[in-house]
């Protein structure tokens, strides 16, 4: 009698390790995919000044201040409080202003030499080209900074984080279940062999 009579095989422990590693890989891929997607959905402009924004979908948008940024092959590194900066957004087709409200979500991001923090939120009913005007209050000086405008960024970050964590913890739980079930079944098989009078090698 040998240990091959004990089922399931110890190879299931290897399977558990593979499942966990796949979960780690999926977690890394989800975060990487989400971060690169966020960067691709952000339009950058310089402030203070005037810039045109092409907003291709209706819904909610966020204006971010990027203290660390790369724009037109130039590296920007600014510091200090820019909460006093004043912005105005106007539809170029209708001339109607778009209401901007100070962001309450306090969303931040950091990737590829860029970091951002939410400053304003706004909603548009239809896509189009909009003119963003920004300036510091009269008599107040401020640095040239980079603003980035994105659609659904807050939701994208939430989906990225929770999707990545779900894949990581899901794989951990599945791998743990495989190890536990395998260990219990092998232990029971060992006990049955002992009851029949055999003395198989100790299980691992």
C-alpha cells in the first residue's frame, strides 16, 4: 500500500497556488488597465487662460488640478492651494453657461508622473465643444497650472479598485477552499485506510 491510494492527490495544493497567482495577476492587470484608461479619458488644459474642450458624451464631469503633470512634453510641478482659482464653462454652440460646483468627492489619482485632485464637478445634457476660462481672483497671483477634465473618472476609480480587490480576495478564498477541502479529504482517506488495517506513509 502506498500514498497513491490516498485521494485527492497532493497536486491539488499546486492547483491552489496557481489559482492564487492567477488572482494576483488579474488584480495587477485590473489596476494597470484602470489607471491607463483614466489617463486616456482626461483632457488637459493650462490655467489660467482659455481653452476649448470637446466633451463627447452627456453626463457628469470632473475638473482636476494636477500638481505633478506632463503636458505638451513639458513637466509641471506646482504646489500650494489653488482652491481660489475661478473657472467658467460655456457651450460654444449656444453660449449657455454650465454650472460648476466645488467637488465634494475629493477624488485623487497618481500615475505616470502625474497626480491629480478633484476641484470642480459639472453636468452637461448634450455633447459639444465648450470653452473653459480660468483665472485667479483679481489682485491674486498664481502659478501656471495644469487642469484635467474627465468623464466618469470617479466611477472608473471605484470600479478599478473594487474590481481588483474582488479578483484578489476571490482567488485567495478559492485557493483556500481548495487547500482545505483537499486536506480534509486526504485526512479522511488516510483514516479509512488505517481502519482497514493498512499503514500508509504519513500524509502531507
